[in-house]
C-alpha cells in the first residue's frame, strides 16, 4: 500500500501508512485465550476481564440487536465457565 500524504503533520513526520477513506476498518481479533490457570488462580472473573470480553462480544455482533447488559452477562458466563466456576445464581 503506498504512503499517502496526510494533512496531519505528525503522520507526515512519522511516515504512517494511511488507509483510503472508503476502506473499512477490520474488527480486531480477540487476544489468544489462555486458561486462567496458566496465568494465576482467581475465585471470580475481574471486572476488567468481563469488560474486555463484553467488548469483543459487542464487536462480534456487529450492530445486531443486543444490549451492553446482555454482553456483560454473556461475558461473565463465558469467563466463569472457562474458570471452572458454577453459574451465578439468579
């Protein structure tokens, strides 16, 4: 891809390769999932872990119906399952 000139002086100085304005941005792939036991042992998923997983769930549904609350609950369920924890009681 050729380097394009940009009105942004920082991009010109650093020499960033810019994408054409009509090119769609790809959804980032979630990071490689590792067993939580490979990292450290937790008793519950942390808020940061749930927030990150919910974000990737949101990106994956790409505008399909859903809410942040549903994404959060799904993320929490998935993480608890990966950690070998029982489902949260309602």
